[in-house]
C-alpha cells in the first residue's frame, strides 16, 4: 500500500503540479484544490480488516464481496496467513472502497509495535477488528491505537454460529446469550479506556443472518463520515508532501547561508560572534518571510471561498506550536557561548584568546561555530514554523 497521502488522492501529474504551484507561492490555490477534491465525493477509502490469525478475516472479506473462497480473486482462507503483507480487495457494493486483509496480529511473531509498522497501520482510513470466542488482549491494543489516531472502527465477533450452537446445546436462550456477549465486549472496551465502537455479531457463512445485514447497512450509511474524517486527518501530511520540494530548496539555502558565517566569524573572532549570528539570522528570517506566507489579498480570496472570516483564518494560522526542547536547548547553549565571547571582548576579559602560547584555534572556533550552528537552527525552526502556518491555514479553511 502506498504511503504517500498526496498520491492517494491525486494523480502523479496533479500532485507535481500542486508542489510546483506551492513552490511558486500559490498557497491558496493548493488549499482550494484540496477543498475541491474533498467535495467531489470520489475519495478513496482504505479499510483495514485485522485481528488474530484464524479469526475469520479472509472469510469476512469474501462474504462482504459476495465471493467464495475458491473463486478467482477471493482472499485465501484456511486458518493460515498467505502473506506477511496486507492484501487489498475492492468492495463492489461501495465505490472507491478497498478492504485490506492484514496478517494476523499474532501470526508474524512480532511485538505489537513492530507488527503495526509492518502492516503500515496508520495508513488506513477505517478499521474493522475481527475476533472470535472472546475479547483478546490484542483487540484492546489495536483499538487504543485506532482511537489515538482519531479514526473510527467496527468490532466484529465472528463465527457467532458456533456460539449459537453451543448455547443451544447448553439450553441457553440465544437472545440472552447475544446480550451477554455484547455487554462483555462493552465492559472490555471500557476496561482498556476505549470508547466502544459499533459491535456486530456475525457469521461469515450467513450473509443474511445475525448482524451481517446491519453491518453492511451501517458501513454504507457511515461511508461519507468516514471519508470526511479520513481526508481531514490527512490534510497535514498532504500539505507536508506539497511543501516538500520547496522546503528542500530553502533548507539548502539555509545551510549555505549558515556556512557563510564561518569566514566572517573567523575574521572577527573572538570579538563579535553574537553580532555575526544576529546579522545572519535577521537577514535570513527576512528572506524567509518574503519567500513564504499568504498576502492579505490571498487571505481575502480564501475567506470568500470557504465562507470564513479573515480574522478567524489569521487566528488559526498564527496558533503557536509547541517548541521542542531538542531545538531550544542547543540554541540557548550556543547563544550563551556567543554572548560570553562578545561580552569578554567588550569588557577586556578576552586575554585567553590572546595569550601567545595559546593556539588561534579556540578563537576561530568561538568566532565561527556558534554563529554557524545558531543561524542554521534558528532559520530551520523559522522555516518549519512558517510552513506549519500554511498547514494550519489549510486545516482552518477545510474545517
């Protein structure tokens, strides 16, 4: 399954056109194209069918598609995993819907985190967990991972015909038995702190029996909501893919600009490393400001197209992002070093750098390294912040 979200919704030509347009400053045009695709109603949906091996995932997919296990193009069944990779099958009843048969969560011998990576867990739009006999530990883990993504899922108790037969042999009322099974599922979801999803008790061999008709009807009625939720959640990644060529070019420029501080820093070292860094950071920041961003006129155009006030769009795109300590700590340390060198020179306490017996290397390092790294980190952080503003603007416009 392709991991690119942009190429999932757009052809190769159109995706490259969006990237080129964004590189030329057509931010609003890209956002409006995303909105147009969202409203087209032709969004592809990938539904992952997952659970332990032998739970009846493949039989369920075949029954949903109206094929038998021996038919051409049917998912292989038999209690074994035919592939360690997910396999997709079109769902004829609903356009642009693909059912993905995932390997059993207990069949690859992986711990859960490695299993999720192997099956590209986060790339799906919706999930159907298939379980037999009882609620399993893996069901709880999978449902928590789904909930953390903000996506939806159904929970299926498969092979309910076996449970019905057991209840009949024990003289248990089947209606009461179904109620107990549902309640047990609800209790287990609450136990693992997951909002219970729709629960269906089905037999993969009886498409017209038990909850199978309800499941098919629910999927059809929920499809538009599933599409909308999936597309909205994909907006940040789509924007990042649209921005990628532009970001790569600007990162190259930032790296070269930061390198230019080295000769200047060496010539002035150890006198003014802080001034060197400030000069290059401010000028680089001003350049990024000219290269990126949305004008008032463009915001007005977007405001009219999405029926949202310009003030709201501005507020959403200017929302502060959490700063990572991995970025802040190096900047603070390097800034402190540069400040210390500058203060030492200005106050006449820089004798360490002028002792005849001391190599000039410390002077060069003090004058060159802090400005170079500080400039690079600052401009990289500024670039990512401005790109994120465009992502937030897209989220606001499409919300």
